[in-house]
């Protein structure tokens, strides 16, 4: 996924899967949604078996029924690339400790979220999330609630990263396919401004109410008493190595090897007290690795079916591409969803996603459609915990820090649908309504 031509569509000539093969994906989503709620300890013990087992069902179907082992090998390559960059950023950011003393005011929190949204475009949403979630928890430790975690996911882990191809995996895949690097900044910043500033404004209202309800000693610990210090500066060099590796497309495997090298170097050169201060464990990345192994495998029939029937969906306007891309990005990983709809859009123009020259021509001729696909993938990745890789990692880190987080359903029904979705409707009306 991170080097070479995007491969999720490279083996798209296989026979169409039976629609019933989307059931394992639906079962996995249901398990993620209700498993922790029904029996948290049982889920924590058995989620690797559930995710791995359902993924294996799909893999065996493609290998032995459709006779398409190459399709699953391509998906395995994408998964390895995904987990390598996610894991390496997790390890390196875990070696950087941002020490915060004092309790943040709502204004400081808003500035922090805005800074995180900007930073996400330079180090990716995964890098920014892993670097900032721990100080975010510490600076709000006396009054932190579920909405602090949710808005962090909305802004830093997703929407903030839509200004550059580095910011979010879907945009990087577009860049690898041929979308000019600076096109993203030039075309996405107005919608980025509306979404980020809108969410920060809503957060300010929530946080002000929360702050005023806090005990007086907490409200007295204002910005003037806040002190900041950063330990583990040397890990910025490892972070730079990871970001450099992202752009190395040849030879195959070099990019991932350098990322692993950076992670190993960071882990063994970071003093133990820094890891202790960050409450660093491998549990969050382990959870993401298992769950997304199942997600990457089980979502293949859904993606293949989508690609085969894209024309039947009547995708003939930027608004439709925005909503269809967005709706599926919330429940599928948003990177392959982006590629599927980009391929569908190019196919309508008799162009190919695997030909960079075609993608460049499409960008020039059908800019609004590409913008709709880009915003739909990035923005709607925040709708659920599985829409984008960092979402689950932030949830896991928060839970490890004893912060209460919403369940899968609670996140969707208490926050994403009533708060985020209306703002995304506004973005659609402002930028894609004729």
C-alpha cells in the first residue's frame, strides 16, 4: 500500500465473489461493535481468534473456490505495508514524551487540536495521533471524558490530515497513482477549514461546559501554570527516516524495511523511564494488527462487488461520489475504498487507475469528482473506529490510561451521527451541490 502501484486493484480481474461472502465482514463488524460491550474480558482474550478465523474463511474462499490466490497475496502485501507504517509510528512516537503540568483550559485545548490538525499533514494522522494522544490525556487528566477522545479522533486522527498526501493513507495512494502532490493542498484547504474549525467550535462549547462544572482547584490550574517539556528528541530522527521511507518506491520492500529499522532503533535507544512515563506497551498495536488483519481480508468481497457494480450505482456527480465514498469509508478501511471509487470514476471516462498519465488527465478534467472522493474517504473515516487505522489505536491507548471511551455503537450513535454527520452534510452542500 505504501510503495509501488496500489495493489488492491491490481488483481481485479478475478471472478466476482458471491454476495454471501460479505457475511464474514458483517460478522466481524458486529463482533467489534458488541463484543466488548457483552463481555469485555472475553473479547480481549478471543478477538484474535474471531478476526483471524473470519479472515481465514474469506482467504480460503478466494484461494480454493475462486482460484485467485494472487488477490489475497495483494491484500496481504497491503496489510503488511499498513501495519508496518502504523506500528513503526506507534513505537517511535512512544519514545517521545511531552511532559505537561497543569490543567488545560478550553481555549488551550482548542489550540492543541488545531495544532494537531496541522501537524497531521506533516507526519500523517497516525504519527500525529500517536505523538499527541498521551499529552492530550495528561493535560485534561482531572476532567477528561469520552468526548475529549472522540473529538481528538475526529480532528487529529482523520479530518486534519486532508491537506497533503502524507496526511492520510487514501491521499497517499492517490499520489502514488498519479495525483499531483500539491493538488491536495490547493483543492482541499477550503473544506479542511470548514470541517476543522467547525468541529473545534463545537468542541469548545462542550469543553467550556465541562470546564465550568469542574471543581474550583481544577479551574484554578489554568494556562499560566501550565509547563511543557519534551523528552526523547532523538526519536525525531527516526520519525524523519519513516517519512523518508514513505516515498521510496523501489526496490520493493525497502520502504517497509527502513520503517522497521527505525522502530527497532527507537525502541532500543529510548530510555526505559520515557517508555514508563508514556505507559508504553505493545497492546494497542497488537489489537490493531489482529483486527485489521481480519478487516483487510473480509472486506475484499465487498470491494470487489463494489468495483463490479459501480456503474449500477449511478455515480454520475461529485455529490454522489462524496456520499458513496464516505458511507463505505466509515465501515471499510478508507484507503482501499478511496481506490475503489477512484477506479470507478476513471473507468467512467475510459481511463485506468493503474496508468499515472490517465490519473493526471482525470485530475485536470474531473477535479470536483476527485475532490469528492478525497474528502469522502478522509472525512468519513472518522465515522467509526474502523474507518481509519489511528482510530482504534487512540481508543486502545486511552483505555490503557484508564480513560472511559465509547463503545463502537456509542461512538457512532452518540457522537458521529449527531455531531459529525451534520457537519459533513454541510461540507457536501457547500462544495458539491449544483
